[in-house]
């Protein structure tokens, strides 16, 4: 299969392919998604096959407006309107109870809930409107690997496997949306996956919000994507460096003593200090969690293509956007981190 690149003037063609059951990758403000007709079970099954995605992992359904959601849900909690008015379109996914048989088990993962999102990307919203269908849209990559933040990343993983890619350049945020469950029995929304919309921002709008800290094992069925203990992982092992340049120094010395070739994902100051001592680097520039988050997956992908044996990645404090950044980085590293007092005992 030839994977074609579609631009804004070709959206009608891409939408027609969606309606015919083909797969089209699309851009969002977070990462690129792998689009298929959410109402076509055969098309959705192709998404799982192409990605190598576990069948118990539910999919997010992407819509062009909130009216599309109303066609499928059993009830709409009172807090929904405030959330939609404040955060849609944007990087917030909402989980609702859905009508029986509204979607196949290939979409729900066998659950009675479905996650919905309205992405903040004009081209993708036009694609959904033109197709006149809700679209599933997991990250357009090989399952478990770093998510794609450019059309080039999508092509690298899926060329020859999907019909096309709607290209809109690099994504702006760089990590997947916040997933908020609105189906708890007590009515308190629960964050199942952190993202650019933070707990503090949500609580300013709807009051108390809980955070589910539970890490899903490989044998457990998640209620939302991205909840697995290990995820977003390159082939090269990743270690998180928690601390200043002294910790990077000790980590590099440890790796060199094991004859390991080293890659660094860090800010410009760290890169300048150690670039001559390692085999590969990816700088996210200034010491900014926004920049680190935007370039995390791109950096892991780039370093993974280099002839190295280990990646050392810079940590950030777990507050605000840093929660989402560290969530993805910890899963990429399979929860492995190095600190000043516990290095290589």
C-alpha cells in the first residue's frame, strides 16, 4: 500500500478514504493520531493490527463538536458543560457512559464507557466534519513506542500500512491529552492520564478532581490509553537523571565503566557540558518543561536511531505540566531513575 501525504486542499479526498474504511493519520495539538471510522468495526480492527496494539486497550473517539458526543452517551454529568466550554477544542479527553451497542468492543475495549476528545487542530476538525463521522485516533505509531509529533515520525512507523497522512507540521504540546473520567459513582472527576490540562486548572472550573495514581500492569485492562506501567519506550534503555550536573557526571562515568555508548536528552547547559563525552545528544534548548515536553518523543526517537546503548534523560519537578512530562518519561524508562544519593549502589 502506498501511504500518501495529504495537505489542506486534499482533505475531501482523505475524508472519502475514511468513509471507505481506510486509515488516515491526522495532526492534533498533542500528537498525531491514527484515524479510522469509529462506527466501522473492520476499520477499527485495522488500527489495532497496524499498531500492534493490545485489544483490551480502549480507543479515544475524536469529534468535531460536542453535539456528536450527545448521539452516543447515556447521560451527561452537570460538570460537562463547564469543561467543554473551557477546554474544548483542546487537550482534554472526557470519559462517559455510552449507549449499549453505540460502539463495538474494538473501540471500548469491552468497557461500557468511551473517551471523547475535540482536538484543537483546524485541519483535523475539517476532516471529521467532511467525513461526517467520529474517528478513533490512537497515536499514529507502533504501539508502546514514542508517540509521533511530526508526519515524518508517522511515516517512519506506518508507511505502507496506512492510506495516508494529513500533514500539519510539528505538534505544539508534544504529549497526549489529559484523560478525565466523568463516570465515578460519587460524581468526582478522576484524572486517569495527566496531560497539558492540569488538575489545578480543572479544579478551578469544576471543583474537586481526583488523580488515579495506579499503574496498570501488562495483565490488567486499562480504562484509558497510556496507563500501562511501561509505554512510549524506544529500543534503547532510558534512565531518568534526577539532579544537577553532578548526577549526569556520575551517570556518564558509570556507563563508560560498562563500555556503554551514551545518548543525552537534556537542556542546552547540560548538553554543552557533556557533549564531548557522549556519543549522541538531543537538546530541548532552554531549561523549560514546556520545551522538554514538546520535544520529548522527538528526542527519544532521534536518539533511538543512533548507535548508542543507553539514554540519560533530564527530569523536571512533578508539578503542573511537569506531571505529564514525568509520567511519559517514567513509562519510557520503565520507572528507572537515578538520584544523587542512590546512584549505582
